[in-house]
C-alpha cells in the first residue's frame, strides 16, 4: 500500500493503518493539539470502537489530554453517535471518537468534536491542524494535570434519547436480522433488546477486536452473510452496520440486498411529510432519486460537495426546523432531531417506522420507487491535467447543466455524471446515473476522457 494511503491527515481528522501509517506519535501530538485547541474548562469525552488497536490509541489520547490539563471522561466501547449524544447533554468542552467506521480492521482514526457534540467546522479543523503541525502544545505543570473518570451509562442514556423519538413498542412486532460486523452496534442493540423488547437477531456480535468481514455498508457486503439468513429466519428485514454504527445497509424480507443509495430516499420519503422542514441535504454524488422523492413529498434537495466536512459546514447554515434529513449514498444519515449525528441505528428505526406506517413489506416499498441505475469507476491520477479534463468534459457535454461546486457534475433530465478528484486517494472518481437502465454508453465515454487526461 502506498505511503499516502496508509495515513490521512485532513480537516476531518486523523486516519491510518496502525503501525505502518498511523503511529503513537501521531496520536499523542493530535490529542495534545486538541487539548490545546479547546476553549472552556469542561472535560473531554472519549470513546472507542471494538478494534484491537483501540486500547493503545485510547491510552495515547488520554495521556496527551491530561498533559494539557484537560479532565477526561472515558465512555469505553461506544459508537460515535453515543459519544456525540453524551457530549451534547453535558458541559464538556469537546470529545474524541477513536474508531475508523467502515475501514478494515488494521485501520483506526481520531474524530474530533466541539461543544454540543458537533463536528468541527472547516475553520476550527484548520486551526487544529495548524496547532498540530506547529507543535505548539499547552502542556501544564504536574499540579495542573487533568483527571480521568469512567462513565458506564452512555449507551442507556443514548437509548433514552432514541425512545423519545421513536415508537419502539410499535416496532416490537418486526423480526429483524442485524449484522453487527463485530462493532459497537452489537453492544447497543443487545441493550435495546433487553430494555425495549425489540425482536432483533444479532449476528457477528462478538466484540473481540476482529471483524467477520469488511465493515462496508453496501449491497455486496449485505449479500455475504446477512441476506442468506433473512428467509430461513422468517425476518421482516435485515440491517448491516459498519464498525462505528454510523452507517447502515439493508436487505428486504426476501433476503434481497438493497443498494446503499436507497437508504436516503427511503428515509426522505418518511421524513419529509412528517417534518416541519422540507429540505434534504446531500452531496453531488448521491442518487438523483432523492430529487424525485423530495418533489413528490413537497420537499427540495440541497446539494453540497462530497465529504463529511462539507455537509457539516452546510448544515450550520440551516435551522433544524428547516431540514427533513441529511445524508449521503453510503448509508450515512442525519435526522434533524439529532443534528450533526450520523446515526445508523436511528436510520434503522426510521426505516422500520416507515414499514409500520405504510403497512407494506419492505420489498414492496422499495419496488415502488422508480428505478435508477448507477455506474462507478475510478482512474489513477498521474498526468495532473485536471483543469484540462474538466474543460474538455464541459465542452463535450455543453447541452447539460454544469455544476462546478466539487469537480464537475453535468445534469440532463434523466441522467447525470459527476467527475471529481478524491480527497483521500490519488484517483479521479467517476459516477454516472440514469433513470431506468444502465447508462453504459455515457459511462464509457466519460471514463475514456478521464483516462486520457487524468
């Protein structure tokens, strides 16, 4: 694996392959930078996912925070959504989530949150990066070191928040198979069953540090172990989570995997009619079905650049009562009542609520949407002729509506393509979608142009 791909330092946070790219020095310095960056005297709340490297990273994070005079509250093994809820209900100065979401087991990451459990804005994240790179850390004397405490009730209090928003008793009639991918969802869902009696059958629920399969939330991963069990177990639906429980993928009662692109349209169709806000916020690479669903429900779509940071920056410009839902085509969804929290479990409960409200099987609800077909490709970035590439594409497809907010997206009434340079890898990503059958001819033409100039 190239060095560039083993470590990623960006405004979103720190992410890498532990040992090869992500080292103890990175963890110590980033946590010290965060302790220096934070304002106010409140504690810093930390939590980790189930990865084997999590304990090591936790110790480094804790040491640096204490060394900068920050009190630390350790939640133990929890998801990022649980951590964000804990920050929001406390007087904490911020928080750090230790976990790499959908990345493989050898990866780990630090994600940073400010007061109220919100991701850092771009300006805040850039300030944190400046402190990290300049190594200007506010270490304190021995008698001003922070103190550490453990907190064991974070999952229960998070479930209390969910119970106030969802009719969990109504959802008890569904028999659901859940692939936890040996991640944090296993602990949360087991407690959800104990407290509220939901009929959840958990697989890959051991939290011993390894993963039964890659923690990707897509139809291919759903087909590996989850989908074949749904029919024999006579389940109403199946859900799969990444290691951090902030993304979800689904399968119907027939054991048919559903494209990850369908998660946002499903939830939007439920949220828009019942929400004060009518806006759906998503990125430029998400399915065009979202616009069709929003229009039918009396809503509208706001498109932003790809990346979590862009979504968070855009969200800060809207009140919660203006939004119905925010998310992307990866199964990562934010509900307005839990603003700034990508939460796979809340997304699962929303989809089950949709099935309960419609009184139809999930397969019928999914088949009721018009078909869209998406093709994806990538080209290694070598020639660095990106301005020429975008100019050539824009000239060739001048009959379409151009959007240059993030790379180049060209739209027609029934199809579109999006070409952009990846933020994390030296590649150019190409996505082409069409209402109906596969847009193979357009995809091949765009890919050939990209190969010639990228």
